C-alpha cells in the first residue's frame, strides 16, 4: 500500500510499504478515506526528528471504513465508517477506568517512561505505524474506533480523531467561569477550535493571538477578538487593557515547543537537530529546551488566580519557566495529550449536526491526494496559500 514515510528532517515521502494485517484478536484493519496533518506532525518533521526512524509511517488523524476485525472486536464490523482516536487505549485498565486514556496502562511505552502509545508518533510513543496511509492496523480496536453515521462529510467527522477532542479538553481544563473570558495563544487548527468551543460553551469573550493574517481572519469570522502579535510590542498588555486591567480568566496555549519569537531556544533546538540522532536523542531528552514564547505569553495574559491550559506539545527537560510569576499570580495549570474517547460522546452530536455549531466547514483549507504529502507538509509548515488545516485523501 501507499503511505507517508519519514526520511529525515523536512523529508517525508510517499512510498510502498507492506499492507498491514491483523496480529492480535483485538486488532482491526481500516481503509483510510481521509487523514489529517497535525501541528504535532510538524514537530516530528522538524525539532523532534531525532526520535523518528527512516521509513516510519506518519499520521494520527484517520477516518475510514473497517475492512477486517479480530475475533475480540465486536462493536464495529467490516463496512462500518469509523474515526480512529490518536491515542491507543484498552478501555479497561487503572487509567482507562478513570477516563485518562492518554495514559492507558496497557499501551504505555514503559521502555521510555511515556504514556499511552500513539499512532505515527516516534519510538518514544511506541513507533506504531500511522494513519497517513491507505490502510491502518488499529490495535486495541475493541475500544478505540468511534462508529460514525453516513451523511456528514469526512472533512467534518475526521476532526473527532484529534482536533475537536483536543480543543474540547483544552477548554475543559481551562475551567472558564460561566460568562468568563479566555485568551487563546496560537490560532492553528487547535487554537481555532479551542476558541470556538470556549464560546460555544459559554465564554463571553475569547481573545486570540497569532501572527498569520489568514488565521487571525478565520478566528475573527468565528467571533474571536484577534490580536496580531506583530502589531503589538506587548500584546499581553493589550489583553489586560481589554479586561479591566486584570487579564482573562483563563489562557490556552495552543502553540507548543516551536513558538515563534524564542531565538535562543530555537538556536539550541537547531543545534541538537544537526547532531547525529545517536547524540541528539540523549541531549534532547536530558537537556532539551523548548521555545517558550507562547507559554510565557499565556502566563502573562491570564489573570491572578486564573487557569492556564496547555494543549501545545512540550518536550523540554530543562525549561526555564517563570515560577515566580506562576506562584505569585496563583495560577492553576493543567496540560497533556487529549484523552480523546473521554470527549467524543459530547462532540459527536455537534460534529454530525447539519447546523455545524462549531463551524467545522470553515477549518479545512486544503484536501490533497496522499501522493502530494511532501507538498502538503511544506504548505502546512510554511503556512502558505492560506493553509490552516490540511487533509490528505489516500
Ligand atoms: N495535547 C494534545 O493532545 C494535542 C493534540 C493535537 C495537537 N497538539 C499540539 O497543539 C499545538 C498546535 O497544533 P496545531 O495543529 O494547531 O498547529 P499549528 O502549528 O498549525 O499552530 C500553531 C500556531 O501558533 C502560532 N504561533 C507560533 N508562535 C506563536 C507565538 N509566539 N504566539 C502566538 N502564536 C504563535 C503559529 O503561527 C500557528 O498558527 C502543537 O504543539 C501540537 O503538537 C496537542
Ligand atoms: Zn494531532
Ligand atoms: Zn487502558
């Protein structure tokens, strides 16, 4: 089958790999019909490339049709339309019973001291072949795949795999009081949807910060007060000015470790990226530093006693964080990978509603054939041609 494979920093290719097959009774095989590119894929493409191996199949946002199921898989059958969550969880362990699916104890990658295995996401997370491919082997398929109805387009339902639950969790973790305010730092797909979910769930105002005009304009179309980072020397001061001098009740970081505007850390990340993988890996694990501009900005924008919710992915071991500010302001912090299945029952009615309450029809900017994946990665990374969310069609 055809699949998007990793070959080095900024080098993905589409090639032939062996067809996946059922290996465990709890497996399923899904024929992928549409599959997303995520900001997390961009981290692998750039600063976390040392944890990838030549030929690894990328991708973790698939929707498709069940081809085959193992004998232990009973809630889905061949021919069913399913969305596959990006984290792989068993549904019945210490953590799954607490709905902390991103920490599933059955799939945890203990060898590297990490949480649940993820599709297409480095050896630190199990090196499980990903969903940017014609076919996907789904482990723990007796629990993971979400059966979805015929009717709504792939372009909407595919967001159940990652973006919508991640945004939903970001807002849940942000604990915005009824009628309260929230700043969303970063208006990529995650930030766009987090802002919309916050408004949908009762926030009175959402202020969004980015530096890409198309993304600011998209947020504005959905009721967000958009602030262009490049137009303000101190954008957090603008957020405070607009909130009676206090800052917003909550702030969501939807940027992560490659934030624009962190020159020193960028140079260090680049230097680690230049090392051979055998050296870069231990250096990054022991002494890696994230680009913290966005996280610091979020800390600056949240009011005293407010909540900071971090969806952006971080991987640093020695990050210099402003603990004085965090402590003095009495900020609560919640973060982590989304526990996808925990939120999909809340989301399914919204995603399948013809009225499209989350405006999902205005998120996908490009749908390209799988064979155009190299161009798709480039476009998404460079944010060219108005790219916000890019999907591939195998
Ligand atoms: N927690 C989870 O489960 C989960 C799931 C999916 C994605 N993510 C992470 O969420 C983050 C965002 O993903 P995405 O798909 O929206 O990616 P993206 O790269 O398209 O979005 C990031 C946005 O942040 C903006 N940005 C960069 N530096 C900034 C700064 N200093 N201030 C304000 N804005 C800035 C960029 O212009 C871009 O629009 C990534 O780190 C991704 O890995 C986490
Ligand atoms: Zn993702
Ligand atoms: Zn589990």
